C-alpha cells in the first residue's frame, strides 16, 4: 500500500468502503434465513486461536481483503444467532434497523456524558427513558439512565440504595454496621457482585428460597422479620422478573407491599422480563411496579437490540442523583440549563456511546406494539415447546414457561438412575450443540442439571421447536446406544 495513511483513512469514508462490511451483514442475514448450516462451530478455542496466532500487523490491507478475512476466519465459526435453531442464551439476533444504526452511532461517536458532547442523543435518551418510565407506570419525577446491561443497572440501583441508607457512605465508606440485602435464590449474580463492589460484602446478602422458581414471599417475610429483630437494617429487597434460569416472574405486588410496609427499597431486576411491559397480553407479570424504587430493564434482551442496551429506571430521579457525587469542572459545568440534560452525573460510565439511538430507531421502525408482538411470539414459541414436551414420552418439563425461557430434561431409557439421567443430559447438551443442528444451554435446578432454552429469535417457528426436540431425541438415542 503506497498511499499515505491519511489518504487511506479518507478513502475509507466512502460508501464503497463501507459497502464491503454492509455486504457481509446482509450476507449473514441471508445465509441464516432458511435454517441451513451450522448454528455453532465444531472447533475448539485452541483450534480457532491458531488461526489468529500471527504477528501484530505493521502495515494495512484493503477493505476488500479484510472483508474476505472476516468472512473466512471470523464469521465462519461465530455463533449464528440469526439461525432459527439458535435457542441458547439471552442474547438476541438483533433487530436489523438497529444493526444498521450501530455504524451511524460509531460514526457520529456522540458521548452522552454531557449535553454539549451529544446535543441530540442526550435529549433523545431523556425522551426514551421517559417512554420507559411511563410504561412502568411512573410519573414525571421518575428518570433513569441507559446502562451497559442488567449488571450495571442493578449495581447502580444498589449504589443509590446504599447511599440512601448510609448517607455518608460515598465519603466515609460503609462503616461497621452493615445493612443486609434480600433476594430470591434465583436472582442473577449481579446482586451479590454489587454487594462485593459496594464494600458491603457478599456476606450481607440474605437469600430466600423459592416456590415454583419464584421467590417464596412467606420466606421473605421471615427474612425481613429476622433482620429487623436483630436490629439489622434491610437496605433493599430484589425481586427478579423474569429469572435467568427459568424466566419466572417474582410476585412484585406482594413483595412490594411488604417492602412498602417496612420502608424498604424494592429493586426489580427486570433485565430479562421488563420487556413484557410492551406486550398486550403479558404485561401483568410486571404488576406491582408502583412499589419499586428502581427497575433494571435490558432492551438488549427482550426487545432484541444489539448489545449494549440496558436501562436503569428510578421512580424518583433524585435517588439516582444521590448514587454518584463527583466534581469535574473540566466536564460538568455549572451551567444550569445544560446541566439538567447531562447524563454523566447519573451514570457509572463517563464516555458513553449513544446506544439510545438504536433503541430509538427500533421504536420508530417497528413501534412499541410491534416489538411487544415479537416478545409475544418468542413466548408463544416457548410455550409450544412446553406443549410438545408435556405430550412427549422422552422429555419432562421442569415448569410451565412464563416468558421465553424453558427448562426440561431427557428422561433417559427408563432403566437409568438419577445420576445417569443427569450425566445423559449434560452429555446431550454438549453433543447436540457440537452437531451444529441447534444450540441450547444447561442450568442446574434443585441440584440437578437440566436442559434450558431461551427463544430469542423472531425466525424460530413451531417446526423449529419440534426439530429441536427431534434432534435432541436422536442424539440422546445415540448416546444411550454407545453406553
Ligand atoms: C435477571 C437478569 N439480571 C441481570 C442480568 C445481567 O445482564 P447483563 O448481562 O446485561 O449485564 C441477566 C443476564 O443474564 C439476567 O438474566
């Protein structure tokens, strides 16, 4: 390459240069449309790493050559989330309008830390947060911030709760008398991690048991009573809706009433399930949000946005303002007009992408109702899988799905003990995923490994659900025959 690097960069601003990448994206969408080809790679991490075991490139290559390499070396063995047989983790095949918008977000590179760095995106984020708080049923005093996901949202909510219950914690630390936090046994690890990060210690977490995979509210009442009797303040209760393992919704209404009666901060981890608020028929799962002081909601899960798009909503925005307290005269100017729009004062990150634009574009393109219908489609397909499992003689359902997550197990030959059935299910998941026919996950429920699917793909239809069970049955038969 003889051109000076500055000319190269300039030539890359052309539509032709970008078209190399755009072509790959549409090629990917098309190649996964008919459900042909593998969902995941058959290679190991070591085999893939050999492909990239090369010296630092000192010079550059053409965009065309890079596109060729992306196709052959990267896309070839990437997980194909757009494949209708992808039913693995809670990561979406993202809505295409948002995918295309992602490069515009990068191109404009507006940091939403302060209004002066992102005159339009900052304002749009305020607008989108307002739409979301309205969906939560909250009033004009509510607010929030977009986050990198549910982990950051729950951390920030608990930071705000900590600063409320220990008002000088930001300056002087948490001191000797630590409050406790109570959550259900199926809460995401984001909760215990936050306690470690906040200096409260993971030992401050009280975990209550569940009934049918939802927090047992009698056990919660007992946990609150036990803490209060010992003179230990309860900093927050976390309701999980829906839970990572089974997509079950905690009873926010009962939990919230209890928190209200005891003056306890209720945080709802709706990272996975709050998108139900867009559904005409499933929003009831989130009933009781009027009791919550904070809500985590990940559009990059149930709204099918590309990572990263999470949100933390606060019923009273002043709670969020209490979470962080920084002085930075080089960034946060005491200009009262602009200051009202600055988002960095209320957010964990300083530089922050204008991810809100892909959310705003998705809402403009598909509408909140359209996205709600996609969420319903995912839940309907998950229920179709449950229906198929309940009439099958080979599988058993662990629960009736409340959203788009479902756990089940292969029953084995009928002559196998529980430990052998457990091993079969573990091996089955590995073998099935390796076959490339589909992709599912595994979790542990009641101490036993179970197969788990999360239906995130608008392309997944009933025939794919049946194909999954047929494929699993075939692989299980092969495993049992080889034993
Ligand atoms: C209930 C729940 N909370 C929090 C998270 C963490 O979200 P993120 O990965 O976006 O940080 C998850 C992700 O699986 C989740 O299911």
